């Protein structure tokens, strides 16, 4: 069970599949732009 648990953490940490964690797509920078 320790093997599949490490795999699930691999794609979760990946900022490529997680655009919400990506600071590039963050709407915070768009809000500063008038």
C-alpha cells in the first residue's frame, strides 16, 4: 500500500497538472493589472 501512495503524491505535486497551484495562471497578477 506504500507504493500506490507515493504515486498519487507524484501527480499532486506536479505543477503541470495542477494549474491552480501555478503562480503563472494565478488571477492575482491579473487583478494588479488595470
